[in-house]
C-alpha cells in the first residue's frame, strides 16, 4: 500500500494542470463558499459547509478520472508532433532520425 501511495503522489506531482484542477481549484472553491454560506443549514439539517465539502470532493474525483483518461491521448499527440518535426513517415523512421542526430 505505501508503494501505491508513493506512485500516485509522484504521478500527481508530475502534471501541474492535474494539481491545479484536482487539488487547488476544489480547495479554493470550498474556502470561498464555506466562508459565504458555511453557517447556514439546509432543509435536511446539514450545514452548507459539509454539502460544499462533499461536492468539492466529488469534483476532484471526477477531475482525476478525466485527467487519467486524457493522458494516453496526450502522449499520442506528443509522439505525432515529434514524428512530424523529424520529417519521418512513421515511428521507426523517426527513431532512426533521432538516433542519427544524437537525440536518443
């Protein structure tokens, strides 16, 4: 379990957009909304700060799920742009060009 947590922490820190939308944005929204509506009680008897906290946790989880599925597409796009920059017709040619130029 500690290895899994370490791997996930490193994965989180690698992508700055991921940190902004999964951690910072929900925390910022929670602090703003909890200060404005936190002491009010909804009809179910729960304070709005609790409702907002659960909403922001759900938003963070949804953002994490979206970002984790977007990563393979991003890698494919980066590879495609790198292949185009070398002037190669396919990935094998791109590797040959990169090795010939000392990039790999």
